[in-house]
């Protein structure tokens, strides 16, 4: 993922999100961090992750 230092990150929805139920996670590169947010609350809290933590999270999710 391209990380850009921008006050307006380009959020992307997870391909595994269910648009019918509204349960969506969005991700964006912010500076040298990866940011996650709930798409139902775009002005709500953001979870910033170091790229290593992001990759570890993805690996754990894939492992089930």
C-alpha cells in the first residue's frame, strides 16, 4: 500500500467487508503508518498501526 503524508487519506474498503450489513473496515496509508477505521463512523476514532503490526495482524487474520 502506498503511504502518503496527507491530511485527507484515501480510504479503501476491505474486499471482505459486507456492504449489505454495513460492517465495513477501511484502511489508508497515513505518513509511515497504516490507519484503520469503521466505515459507519468516518469521523470516529482511527486505529494507527506500524507497518509491522499491520502485517502481523493480516497474518493472524489469515490463519484464522
